C-alpha cells in the first residue's frame, strides 16, 4: 500500500494595495502594501495544508523564491511522518547547511521555513479535525517538549524545566478550555492608530474601539514629536483616563532618542512603548526599559529567533513578549518562545494585523492560556480590522475578545477568489498599478 505523500508545494505572491488608504502606515513603513508569500501543500490523497509568510509589498517575490528553494525538502515526504513529528521537518529546513548560510536562523530563509512548517501544522490539524490551538493543547507535556529545539536555549530553559511548566498547568486545562470557548481571549486594537490617518479619523476610531469593548488601544508614533503629542492628546481625550494607550515606534529611534521622545509623551500615560529601537539591540532595550519605567517595553514582531528572545529575557530588557506567527520558523519555534516567556514570568501579547497574522497567531495564544501559562492577565492579542474577509476561516471578534476558532486547521486558507484578484502582478486588483508613491510597484 502506497502511503500518502506531499505531491506539490505551490507558492503565490499575493498583495493587497493597503497603501492607497494608508492602512498599516507607521514611522518606518509609511506606504505598506500588506502581502504574503502564500503556501499550499498538496498531498497525493488530495488533502491540503496552508501557510503564509507576511510581507509588506516589494520583496514578496524574494520571499516566494526562498519558500521555493526549500520546497524540495518537503515534496515526497510521508504525510504520516510529517504530521506525527513536525519538529523533524523544522530541523531539516532550518539546518540545511548551504541555505542556513544565508541566515543563519534569521531573515528571509528562516521565515520561509516557518511558512512551510506552519502549512504542515495546518495539515496536521485538518487531519485531526481540530483547530490548531486545540490540537496543541491536547498534546502531552512530553509531546510539546519534543517539538522544541533546546540546543541554544538550555542555559536559560532546560527540557526538564519546560516539562515542569507544562505539567503544572495540566490540572486546570479543562476549565480553561471551557472558559476560552465561552468567553474568548482578550484583544487589543491598532485599527485607530495608523500614522497616516487624519485627526478626525483617529478620534472617531478611538471612540468606536471603546464602544466595541477594547480596553487597550495602540497608536503609532515616531514620525514627528509635535504630531505625536497632538495625536496622543486627541486619543486620550477620546478614550478617557481608564483605557490603556500603548504606543509603537516601529524601530525608528536610537536609544537616547527613544528615551527623550517617550519622556515627552509620558503625560498621556502610555502603557507600553513597542519597538523603541533596533530589534537586535538587547542592551538598548534594557537601557530604555530602565530609563522609562514604569512605562513597559514591548517587542517581538521583528525578533528573528528564539535565541534573541532568550537574551531579551535574560537581560531584563522586555516587559511584554510579542510573538509573531510568521517571523520565526513557525509553530515549533513559537512554542519555544512561549516556554521561555513562561519560565521568566513575562506576559505574551502577540503581534497581529497584516495578512493572516490575526488568524494564525490566535491559535498560539490560546494554546498558551489553556496548556502553559494558564493566564490572560495583562495579555491580549493584537487585532486590526483589515483583510479578514479574504480568509475561509476569519477571526471572530466580540466585545473586544477573540472567539476561539472551531474549524480544523490554522485558519490560514485564503479564498481562491481573493488569490485570483490580488495575485501579483497580474491580478485584476493591480491592473491600474499603484496610486501612491511608495507602494509596491513604485
């Protein structure tokens, strides 16, 4: 009897012209076109697994090429073996000696590995008939630990420590799962806060966010100090004193500038400053955190692997860990980061928005609540109200909370009509080209 195998890997460059309305705009990315290198694994039995790597326009073709370079390591593999042990594939993709040279374990090739690994987890969850968060939460502590590569982490987190964290959470799993299904998981929103929005739109969207039940709203900063002071004032007036306002500089500052700029914004009671400087600068983050306390420091969406998260935590450089479903090498490495955050007692507030990031990362946060940290205190998943209509299993938000997905898989599948419409460069959505300088064909 011939076993089911991966028969093909299709990778599609799909881009959405969000720059036309300044959706997603911030100090470092003024005209992003939310995009993805979209991955479809097909099996010899007709099954599929879906994944993606989020991008912001130009360069998506490079990301597609990276996925295609790794695809031969997946094609022909036994589906039974892949879904039984995705860690084996993750190690193979990340450890290829020649392609690894281009990282190692960072950047385009690392993200490409994550796109394929996530597609395998989507396939595994579909096969099991479970949403990914449930598939992960149902694993034994030993099975979870087996999915993590501890080679560079043992000085901060050992296998035995990880097992102890997971075993300590076993007792309340059933009750937390019931709570998750009944109440959802807290969300925060960045929808009002894009830097390119005018003052009226900012105020209106802030008021609407409060009415919708959000207790934390994030604004982009770092373009111009006087503008930031004005915008924070507008937002604070719109939401009142009891709603948390976070700010996000998207890496625009050096360390001294981050400290001085944020001191000018302190009057508006910012809850955290996100990405205050280079994502690689561990000691810089520690210096910013020390200087600005009690304002929290958050980072993670551009932190390129678990080793960097380890160092941020070891150096007391971060108050809020922000995992991203597509920045590191997929579910397996994100499990490692969640375990590190639990070991150090630091809350995780995942980065989302983009194309599919909300859909994917919700599963990781929900696994963390049910089976690891057991807590939603000071935790929320970012939510941005863009592009969800293009997914077959879009996120569901109610009362400022993510409702737990019920469909099998990782919620990564994009509708075929959307792939046809927004395929780059020949999709109908791109027939007229860009309309603003800075978008993906300018």
